[in-house]
């Protein structure tokens, strides 16, 4: 994905995540897409907190969005004077065919922008506030039970 201002990669051991996810991790080979996505979002939120981001909201869906226009923003953060609307994409296994961030196409970016604008209006956030769209791409290696995280900042211009 072009336009990323910074790539940050780190490794986090998913087995460290609680609230029932320890059981999920022990069953990584049969994890479904929703469970994998939920795990990715928990890993991303922890990563962001460690990097000094304040989590403002999770799984935000604008009230007016329905049907094919519906778009959930996975994580909304603030760091300094910038609000970030973060799309989390998680892949499991050793797939080298594509990267998780490749799944954030033009149409998905447009939906995220509309949802972000709705959030700013709904929460009555000053229109002068700086905001951006970020993508956190996570690849979980089932064998080693490690997650590689790539944080792509300000990916939509």
C-alpha cells in the first residue's frame, strides 16, 4: 500500500492474550475468520497502547450506515493532536501470496473515510482536528505462535 509514512514491525506472542483467547491460541489451526480478526484487534490495541496511543473507541459503526455501505472502524485512537481511524487486517498461517494490508482496497478506504467523518460529526470533534487513516497489518505464525505487526500510518490522502 503506497503512502505509508512509517512502517513499524514488532513481534507479540498471541498466547499472552487472556479473556478466553488462550484457548483459541491453542486451537490456532481451526480458528475461524471472526476469531482471528478479534485476536488481531486485541493484539493491535495492545500494540497501540504500548506506543502511547489512547484508545477512544472500538468497533465503531455510524448509525446511518446500512447494507453494503456499512463500515466498522476497528479502533479509533488519539496520540498528541491527531485522531487515527485504524483498520486492522490479520492473516494466519504462512501465506506469502499477499499481505494483510492488501485487503484494504479503494472501496474499503472510501467507506472508512465516510465512517471517520461521521464519527467526527457525531462526537462533535472540532473540524480543525487533524485525523488520518492507518492500517495495522498482522500476520500470525501458527507454528511459532508469534505475531508480526506492521503499522502503516496516514495511508489515505
